[in-house]
C-alpha cells in the first residue's frame, strides 16, 4: 500500500512540475510575442532615409534604453567624424566615376583608331598587291617586248643598223624635219642677233671716225651757212653685214650637217638675207597671191566664199552672218618673248559677274603666267599672276557651280598637278590642288565630274559630293595600250565621253565608266587624235600634224565626210605659205554654226556648216563656202575660243548690249593683204627683242547672229 501511495505522490509531483513548466513556457511565449510586437512597431516608426533623420525622430529615452544608456547627443564628435567620412567617401565615389568615364572614352577612341588603322593597313595591302601585279605585268610586257625586238631584229637586218643608215617612216621623217626646222630657226635668230650687234658696232665706229674727219669741214660749212651735213659721204662699208661665225652644230646626226654648214655659209656671206628679210619676202609673195586670187572684195575682214573667186558655175550666195572684226589686241605680258599656251572663257553663269572674262595662259618653257582680261574692253587686265615655278600649264577649263559651291577654274600642269582657282573674287589664291603621277594634257567637265586626260593614257575622274570637290579620292580609268601616249582631247555629250587616244576614239559611258565602242579615225597607226568638236549630230576631228578634217556620226561613230585643207590653203595663200611652216591644223572648234580652223602658219579659215534647228542634223561643210580671214598670226594659232555674255557698248551711243565674242591667240600679227611693210634698214638694225608685230596677239570678232546659220549656207 505504501508503494502505491508513494507512486501516486510522485505522479502528482510530476504533474505539478509539468503544469509549472507549461505556465513558464506560456509566459515566455507571451513575453516574446510582446517583444516582437514592440520590434515591429519600432521598425515601422523608424526613418531609414538617413542616420540623422532616424535618430532625430526617436525619443531620447528610447534611444538611451536601446543603447543601454548611451547618449547620442552627447557624443557629437563621433557624429561629425561619421559625416566627414561620408563626405570623403562621396568625393572619392565622384572621382572614381569620372575616372571610369574617362577610361571608357579612351577605350572608345582606341577602338576607333584601331579600326581606322586596320582599314588603312587593308588599303595599303591592296595597293601593294596591285602594284606587285602591275610590276609583274610590266616585267612580262618587257620580256614580251624584248622577244619581239629580237624577232624583229632577226627578221629586219636594218633595225640593228646605225640611225644614219636606217630607213625612216613618214612620221619619223616628219618629226625629224620639224625638229630640224626648229633648230634652224634658233640658229637663224642667233646669227641675226650677232649680225645686228656687229652692224651697230661698225656703224658706231664709222660714225666716230666720220666725226673726227669731218669736224673741220663741218665748221667751215656752218661758217658759210651752206649746210649742216658733212661733205664727205659715208663709206659703203658702214652698212655692210659682217660675217658671223658658226654658232652651233645640229644634234640630229650627220644627215643634217651639210645643210647646217650650207646655211651657215649662206648666212655668213655679206649678201645672204636674214630670216626676217626672207619671211618678209614670203609675205610679199603671199600678198600677191591673195590679191590675185581673192581680189579686193572683202566682208568684215574676211574673203568672199572661195567658189565666188574661181569663176565656176557653182557659186554660193555671199553670207550675211560673218563675224565682225572688233579688236586686234597685244597681250600684256611680263616677258616679251613668252608664248601663248591655252585659254578659256569664264561666262557670267560660272563667275557670277556681269560680263564674261577670259583666262589666258602664257609663259616660257619652265613656268606659266595667267592673265585675266575683259575681251570687250580694250587693254583691260582684270588680274595677272604667276603659277608656282614647277612646270608649265598645258590645259585650262572652267567648271560651273554645283549646289552651294562657287564657280571654279581648273589648271593642269606638265608635272601632274591640278590647281583649282576661284573664277571671280580672289583669283590668285589656289583653293585646292592635287598631284598626279603623270602630266595633265586635257580637262573636261561633264555632269558633276571633271575628267583629266593624263600623259600615260589614263583618265582621272573627279566627282563632286555634298561637301564639295574631293580631289584626293578620284577614280582612275586606264585606256592605253603600249606604247603609251597622252590623252590630248576629250568631248562630253549626252552622258558619253569621246576620248582621243592614238589614232582611235574610245566612247566611254560616264556613269558606268565602261568603254562601249572604239573606232579608228585615221588609217595611220602613228597618228594622234588632237581635236574633237561637236556640231549637230556629228563630231569633227583632226589629228596632230595632219591637214585633214574628218566628220563622224555621234551615235555610231560612222565616218561621214573627209576634207583636206591643203587645196584650200594653196588656192588662197599660195605655195609660199607652205614654206613658212609645215601645213597642219593647230586649232579647231565649232562656233555659231561655223567650223573655225587655225593652221600652223597662222592663217584662220571659217567654213559654214549645214546645221539646222533639228537635233539630228549632220554638220557637213563645203570647201567652196570657206572664207579666209585676212588678219592672222605669224606663228601657229594656239587657240580659238568663244566668249558668250560679253557686255559691249554700241558705237556712237551709250547702249550696252550682250554679245558673243570669238578670240584667237598666237605669236605675232600679220595682215595677209598688206604683208610685212617694214623697211630693210629697220629690219637689219632692229634689236634682238621681238618687235610689236612679233609678240603675242589676240584677234577678237563679234558675232551678231544666232547659233544656227541661215539655210542658204
């Protein structure tokens, strides 16, 4: 029983202990719940924006109870230290952010530089590969030419002979004759200068001797009042031409040495005439031929049509639209011996000025001068300046304005430079320039592009963009076949470009830059196409050192007409004119329905063309309608250009009208109906400097008619 009671007592004790533990656990859970509720209420009441705002909103007692009695307001030093550290961290963060941005921008720059250098390396590699390919082509070509030369020498034994024993072709003989004539002319000029100096020195010596001998007679004559002239006549040897020694030797080889010795012997003899005297005699013979053939009738300085002077039945009506001669102008040049090279007319649409101006290029063989003149006003030079003394200018072109860019003048030089000048204000300043590998022989504008013909048979094409003309990025289009020759002329029309190269014409599509058609102009392979001028639906062409004019159809290149001006020259000027210089066409252009032809001897012919208002009219010409201008040059006609939009003052009134002027330029001036009327004594005693009539001249005509001639022509 006791055991049972003890067990019951122990059980009650355990139950009481468990109840006690349960009550304690409930109290503990209740306390924890109250603490959690207090914490949540505290978290909701806290401001987490910043430490200062959080502490400022809480009560002091609560903060002290949380921090076990610590006083925050009392420890201001620690708070200020925290704020200073925060400001330092903020500044450090800003510096780090700026450094990060700078590093990012630098990385971007380096990436751009790397891409640019990569592109440059790629382009250089392409250039190297292209040059290597060209070198290989040249090596293969040189091997082929060497083999051909060896085969030619084996087949033709004459090819290995000396130059003096070879058989020359017609072109080689023509070139040699031209060079011989040039050297002979220089020799004659030097000999003439020496003779003049000797003549002047001898005349001075004779005059001094005469003054000494006749001083007494002169005193007696004056004393008696007889005369003031000396009684002793002047000796005949006073005007004798002394012998001149040999000055030079011909560099062309032994075949020309006897001719040079003969010329020296003739010029050294006292009775041999000087070159000026011989030319004066030739002009006398030409004058006689002109008066005998053409008669005394003239039309504004032009002869009547040739058919009306031969007594034939097929006479043509006298033209009514012949250009009127308005001015003979001596070109103002710094160097009196400078020669004209080329010229271009800058219209008001290009320059933006009220009247047309003309840019004339002249100078010696090593440099060039530019003279800008107003062709309508006599002796008016608008501007004059010199190009860089590197190489002479070979061509000049006026480029119209495109978009916002000004109207410009492009000049090509022999060394391969293209200079771009302003067409109006600031003409002397070079706006842009580029250096090419070869000399620039022609410049042509077409549809926002400028095409330059180079000396190696290559076309350099410059395009216009929104920013202007970018001369550095141009495309190159080779046309040539060996041996290489310069591209001397180009003609742009209707999106196509006619390029004269050797004896052929290459028809090029300007947009695609592809050669669409090639045809021959002359049967002689050594010929070179020199001039191309469009009229109606045809193109007139002429080759270098050739007196033949050829007409071709613009669309197909089919030959339409061939005219030899040899008969025209011999009928009008006679055989003595051919003695002055070899017959060749030195300038060719179509102006106002007429074909203007300038010859190497200085004569100018005008041939009316059968052009109508229709676009497909064929510009045939007839020698029977040709007219000779009595006003010409003593040397080759360098250029014939048209200057539209010139302001002219009507004679006898103050009315100003707009007219078209036509200008020709060359060395010297001669009237074929008058000849050279200089006396023998003035010719012999003239100085070495050229006379006024031998310096560069321009002949200016005025055209009053529209561009299409009358149907009667």
